[in-house]
């Protein structure tokens, strides 16, 4: 490579990408990412929503290497996402491998069980990182957003450091746990303007979740644009039975409190 091409490589614009964690296995609802939601798979909804996030250059899925996960990788490819296959248990290593494969500098991590994630909210998290230059930005360091709208952005440099330094099994499974607890990390939080709605559950972990998500999706317009979390919340508020169930199942798993905030 000559000096000109070397200089061009150095000057190349940073790549911002989404890494979607997706696998067939699930303790409570195996195969959930390939289940039908409004005539399409849950994963296809997640990929489409991620593709609509302003400022994102590439969307990729980090999928385990196992044969059982081949259908997940195939579905991701069908929906226009890049695919990286890695270790199932070392999720940190798998997400980092995906980021490396796509030459990402800034990584937005999404899980494949959040089909109602809001591209506008995700774009807000990304903008906050760009404005502040923070190492880590999320909308769940303080409880306020509905469960299922979770979004976090981290520099690849910190993913690399976490992968090198983290030895605890929990830190390898929960990708950013080590980063969120590290005292040297500059972190920022995207707040929800208005009353907290963190008690509302819009994610997929159980058959009950699937039933309620199907009920919501059936009333939403098709396509990835034209609606966001505010419309979903209005639909929930207008359906007392649904609202009661979602409120009753609203929960966070403790990771959000890792900072003691």
C-alpha cells in the first residue's frame, strides 16, 4: 500500500454501526426472535427499526455459531443485515467480533427481543454521544423509559478494553456491565422528558409478552416510519386491559442499577 492509500485509510470517516444480539436460545421463550409478529418475524421488525436510525452506517447481527442458530443468521441476511457468528456464551466477545468485522468505531448495541424500539430515541442516544464525546451513552442508566426501548452506544475502544480485562462470567455475558461499572468511563444518560413510564413492559420474554405485542402491532401502521414509542403508549393507555397487564409485568433485571443511581 502506498503513502496515499495509507493517508486515505487514516482519514476515513468513523463507522457507526448497530450490533443486534440475536440467538435461537432463550430460557423463558426459546425461538422468540423468529416468532411471528404481524406476519413477520420479531427479528425482521428489529432489523427494520434499526435500519431507520439516523446516523447509522451499518446494521449487523451477532449470532452464535451453533447449527441451531443458522435460521437466525439466514433471517438476518434476508432482511439486509450483515451477520457475524461467534461464541454463544461469550456475548461480549461476539459483539466485539461483529463490530470488528464491520470496522465500527462507534457501536450501538440492541437486543433482538425489542421489536418496538424507537429509531428516534436511538438516534437521540447516538447524537448525545457525538455531542459529548462520551465513552458510553444509554437511556437506561436511570429508570424512566419503557422496558423494550433500551439503547446504548459505546466506543469500540472501550469494548476492546472490556474484552481484554473482563474475566467475570457476568461481564462476558452482559456486554457492557464491565464498562458501566468502570470508574474511568465517561458516561451520559438520555433522559425521558416527562413522567417516567419505566413500569411499562414492551419487550419479549414470555408468551404473555408475545400476545400483547401482537395486539399492539395489529393496531400500528405498517412500515418502519410514521410511529414511535409515544404512539405505542397512547395505544396502551386507551386499552385498560392491556395497560393493566403491561404495568403488572413491568420489570428491570437489576443491570440498570449497577451504578447505584
